[in-house]
C-alpha cells in the first residue's frame, strides 16, 4: 500500500518539473479572441493570456489544398481560417491579428 500512496505525489512533482521546463512564450498583446494566420500557414487564436496559439496537431492549411486567410464565417464575422483562396475577404495584420483596416 505504501508504494501506491507515493504514486500521486511523484506524478505531481514530475508534472510540475516538466511544466517549469517549458515556459509559455511572452504575451504579444493581442486582443483575446482575435485570429491570425501563423507563419506556418495555420489559423491561430489569441488567448486570454494575450498569446496566439493553435492546436499543436493541426496541419498547415496547404496540407488540405487551402490557404490561411481572413474569411467570412457562417456566423457573419471575419476570422482567420483554412479556406480556398477565393473565400479570402481581407488580409490579416500579423502584429494584432485583426483584419486590415479595423
């Protein structure tokens, strides 16, 4: 029984060490909820911590024959998305993640 009672504390310590070894990037000052296209051609969203992120397993848009650009969503707003080139509506300002001219 003593062996199993140590498993949780050891796992928590190892997790804390791993998280400390992988610090988050510095905030870029983006507006939470804003979107942009990453240099790798993936849509990114601005988090509450003011950092752009994309799911690490998401492929670049070009892997599916699309491009990353600002496009009209089904809900009527403009977001960075993987779409055919013809669906692009506005360039994105890479520094803020906003559509140009906003």
